[in-house]
């Protein structure tokens, strides 16, 4: 037995086969009809559509065989895909390539073989349409031509399959884009609109000219706070959008965790002071290699959320390094939540409009962005809350 050489474009051939997602797929009438017709025209007991991967020939459709595949090393079709024309073996016992082949010396006792390669538009040959008999013989010209025509029909079916898969992929991507656009619009319409509306009110007050210098200075400081929060939210939205559309981690680098968390606490000090909440940061973690965008977005969002639902209370932020993850937990002594509220927190399809203890508006959309970002980063986000007893949010993100 002489083993067939690999085609010159074997890598591309296998790539095309993989893109088809057809190996080990269920029977399909279009292919079954072709092998039935090939067997009838060529008057052979066996007809097969074979597809060859790197180690086996698998039968997409077959007549007269019980097995669904064989090793590629013994496949007649491994030889057939090396040429563009019909490979015809009148008597395998007289052919040095096949005389001692186990498919000749044993079941299915091949004597006659004729196969046309299935040639795709990119020139790759994925397999063959072949007919087999247990006695020596040859095809007449009409039968040989019919086998070639039918092999081209197999190619057309496979090309249609590729087109269908591409359309399905594009439809999924379009749906994903539409969903992502809807989420971004929700954030702009609600979470981003709120600080901008507050900023506009401050500007309006400053224009009244009825304020003392100290009052005006306080308003200017507060306006800076709203601008900073709006920019941070925009940064988070951009980072989330990049993960959605580019499928990549953003800002994976060395991060001074203690410094970042301290900045976030200081950045929101005006808000927490306004509601008379005490904030305690407990972090002994130093410099770690991780996704800085995720760390900043989640820490900021959870702190703001804790302050939103807490008055004259305390907020605690703890950061630890555990089992290859950075773990950040934010706990408050605020109003807490019922289980029905918790169940809606991360569900984009459910409204979760809530008003803070100071009248703060928001739909919890920031938490949903946080959940998607931490999931994409390989971490997790969780919540535990008791009505009138407070809430604890926590997240873990991987250290790279």
C-alpha cells in the first residue's frame, strides 16, 4: 500500500473544512439524494460523499456502507483529492497503491473505485463523490460525466452552506450591535444625563448673581465633581464598548491598586460628605498587573451606589489579593434591598428604576455595564443585601 501525499494547500484545505462546520453533522436530504442518484447511474452498490480532515475520511452521505468513517491513511479519496480529474481504479488488486489496503483485503472488499474531487471556489479539495463496487469494472463515458456533474452539485451545496453560515454570523453580529447600541443609549439617557442635568442647575444658580463668594466657590467645586464623574462614566462606557466590539482586554498593565482606590474615594468625597456618610478604605494591596478600566469602573460605581442608598451611615471598601484575583468588597449600612430588587439588578430586560435616599435618580444601568465588563475580564460580581440592614457588593478580577 502506498500512502497518499498531503495536498500542497493542506492548511488552507483544513481551514475551509473547519469553516463549514460540517464534520459529524446530521444527514441532509440534499446530499443523500446525490449519493442515491450516483449509485443508480453508475450501477454500483456503494456511493459515498467523503470529507477528509487531518486524520480520517468521514462520510457525509452514503449508500451501501454501515460505517461512518475510516482512517485517512487507507482512504482511496486521499489519492483522489491530489488531482482535478476522475480517479478510477478498475481492479484494486492490480494497483500497487491499494492491493494490500485493508479496505481491499477486508470489508467492504473494494475492487472498483471511481471518485471525483469536491473542488471549492478557493481551489481546495475537501473530499470526493465516489462510487465503489466489489467486482472489477469501469465507468462508461456517460457515467463518468454524470459523476463529475454530481460532484459539482456537492460543491454547490457546500458553497451554499458557507454563505448561509456567513449570513447567520452577520445577523448575530448585527443583533449584538443593536443590543449594545440600545444599552449605550440607555446609559446616556439616564446615568449620564443625571450629572449633566445637575451641572446645568449649578450653572443656572451661578448666573443668578445672588450668591456670596463662598456659596459660589462651593458650587464651582461641586460642578467640578459632576464633570469628573461624567468623564469617568464616559471612560467606562468607552472601555465597555471596546470589549463588546473588539473582544479584547483594555489597559492590562501594572496598577497601584491602593492609589487607584484612594483616588476614587477622594473623588467622591464631596458626595459622601454631603450625605454625612463615613468612608473607610482598607487596602494592603500594592502594584498588580490587571485591567485598570474594570477596577476603576466597578470600584467607583459600587461606592457611588452605596452612598446613594445610605444616609448618616458608614461605607467600607476592602481590597485583598486572593488566589490570583484582586477582590474588592464595598459594604454600607444603608436601606438595603429585597430579593425581588436584587433579581432585577443585572437584567437589561427589566426596569430597575430606584431613587436614592437623597432623591438621586438612576436605573442601575451602571451596575449592568459593570457585570458585563467583569464577566468579559474573567472575573465575577456579586451582591448580598438585607432590607433596612445594608448592602454588600463585591467583585473579583484576575491578576495577569
